[in-house]
């Protein structure tokens, strides 16, 4: 990867809720990007439930658009809430679509970072499970810093905007480290 080219990150929120703290966290990431980094988002709410009968050449356009967006990105930023100690079904569904077929998946070897906002433990269990799910495609996962926004109701305004300065600082640190990680992964022979 050319060190002068802007890094392109694709952000995916695992929440469909309009005032979601996790979608707000993704918006905050767009505001806090380091120089030389862009972040676009993909709405996974438009994806149908995974069905192997619809996969491959006959995949719906929304699925093909997801795969193109992942393929064009230098890295992926997943932002996940925690439901029942895991990731939401809509996020798992998007990963299922993107991971098919295994040998041709745009997820293969892709640099990945993650963060999330939730309750008293943040999203620690959901992120641990997300890491496990993403191992299948050999994603290159950024290990640190970990961003688990705890007690999110205290750190976002009613419209889902991140207002807590300490949390914003953590997001900025994650993005800076992720940009370095993406360059390192792409320079590896």
C-alpha cells in the first residue's frame, strides 16, 4: 500500500435502531478520523436473511453491494451492540453473506477493528464472539486498544451522539492505531 494514499475504512453498525448508541459511535468515528483516512458506512438492514439458494451468481444486489464495499475497503470497522452475550443476528447475517464462498470472500485477510457501546460491561462478550466469528476468513484483527463503551446511556445524547470526551478519545486512539495496522498488514509481503 502506498503510504501517501488515503486509507479507506468501511464501517458497519450491528444495530438497526434509529437512535442507536452503536450507530452513534460509528458517526463519532467519522468525526474523529486521523488525517489520510476516510470512513464510509454500509447499512446492513437492507440485506435479506442468508439463504444458500440465493448465494453466488443469483445473490441479491444488496449482497453484491456489501461484498463490493468490503472488497474496495482497506479495512473494516465493526461496531456492535451486545444481545444475549453475543452479536445481533443482523450483524451475523451480514458476515454470513460476506463470507461466502470461503475461498472468494472479500473478508479473507482483511484488517478489522471493532468497538461497541452497551451496559455495565460495554460489549466485551459480543466483541469476543465477533472475533471468533471473523476467524473463519482469516481476518487480520487489531487486538488493542479495546473500546467497550460502558453505561452508554450516560455517554450519548438522546439523538445517539457520543458526547463523552473520554470515550471520544478512546475512539480516536483506536482509529489511529487501526490506520497504522492497516498500513502494516498491506505492506506485509
